[in-house]
C-alpha cells in the first residue's frame, strides 16, 4: 500500500496515466541490484532511489578516490578513502529514507553470483570490466533475469537490455570474453565527466520501464550516443543459439585473437602481399585526425545500417576505430545480418601504432 507520505513524494509519478497508483506500487515492490557504484552507478542509484524502487542492492568493493569526483556525483572531497557503498547509501537515505538499501561491499563472483542475483528482479551492470559483464550475463541467463547494460568510452556511450523476456543476451552481441587489456577501460582511455550521468540516467529509465511494463525496452537493440555531435543510433541484433549451461572462469583469457578479429600483424601481411580486401574506418568525423590506414573508406558507426549497400559481402572487409571497441560491435552486428567476411582490427589504431 502507498502511504500518505508516499502519495505526496511520488505525486508526479502518480499523475502520469501510464504509472498511477498501481505503477508506483510496482516500483515499491521491485528489487534491483546495481553492480558498481562508479560513474554509471551513481546516477542509476540516485534515480532508482528517488523513484521509489522498494529495495536496491548496492554492490562495490572500492573506496572513493580523488579522480572519481569528476564524474561520480554521489561523492565529495570529504569522502575520499571511504567505502563507496556505505557513503552512497548514507547519501541516498537522505534523499529517500523509504527505500531499502542493501550494502553489498564485496565482489560478485562465480561462487556467489547465483545466490545474490536470484533475489532481485532486474540487474544493472555499472561495471567497467569484461569478466564482470560476462558473469552478470550468464547468471542472469541461468536465472531468467533481465539486465541493463551501459558502457563508456571517451565521448561515446552504449546502452542495451539483455535477457529481457527471453530476448538476446550479452553473448548474442559479444560471444567470447576479450583478452585482458584488449579494450581500454575509462581509467585508461578517459571519459568526459557528464557522459556517465547521461548513460546512467538512461539505464535507470530502462529499469523503470521494465518494472512498470511500459514503453519500448531496448531488448535486441544497442543504442549508441555520441556526445560531441549529439548523434544517437540504434542498431538491432537477433538472438543467437549460444547456450549458457553454467558459470565458468571469467578471469581466464586465451592467447589467441577472437573470432572475427584480425591482428595488426595479420593486416600488415594482407597489405604487403596485395590481398584483396576493403578497409573501413568507422570513426566519427570529429574523432579522425590526419592518421589513417592506406586505402581506407569512411563510414561512421552511426551510418552503418543505412550504408550496407557500400559493403561487399563477397570481399573480406576490415573495420577499425581508435580502440577496437566500436569496430567489434559493428562486426558482431553485421555477422548476424549475413556478412561472413567482416573483421575488426584487434586493439584498433592504438594497437596498430604500437606495433608499427
């Protein structure tokens, strides 16, 4: 039941015909696990708490550091050295004391993931590393839980919802876990401070839509957002036949390149030996400097689906970007659209320049 205080607190929600009292009661009954209390986790927690989600798991093991403050808006200079979960919960309680906030100041692991995740309705991935994402995905698949995904790189963000109503999973987009340090995270590549708040707010929105059963959930779609040009794109991808039967060792990295990726050394051999192939730079215009590979075509990632006629299915095509992250996404999506001779340059131009 909604109390008199809650009627006033959530008045603007209740006035929305798509929510009303029934919707607010759904939010109050919901349980959401937020894994990661960093740039993404802070806005997710703020908006889920203020929206009246009944119980929220706050999971992280890190402490606040000075370089967090540029983007992690729940923390202040006085919080440096304090545990993120405890500090965030203390601040969130001041915003909305009616929400149950569970302090999970430990790692999500293969051993505890299923036991923890089973108690929540929706899982929000606010991490910045691949082992955690694959662990979250596989546990959610085994338990039939949806999870909301967000990722950041410099001025670009990605958003999607996996395993929603038996829809595509994270492995449908990225079947295999990358090798360690293959794709730079925010601490290595940097990120504009406002970007996490934007993507995190969108993650919170998807969580609310899932709980209320309203709107169009980003299942089977990945939204890309380019902060500098304000360009958004939505790329669809289907469910694959990949089966998750059990949790595995997510810290085990193979030494071979992943399927559908090409090493810089291999690409150099193709160029040197005159092998026929197409080379496509998918960076946005503002990302491009004077440096490019020989014989390059330019198709920005956001224009990819509207430019498919420019990609010859019969000729091998290598896509590249700065780090290899976005080109990996493009190749994964094109593979599911029937393009079988497409490859991503492993590590992008960063790795290419290192191996020159």
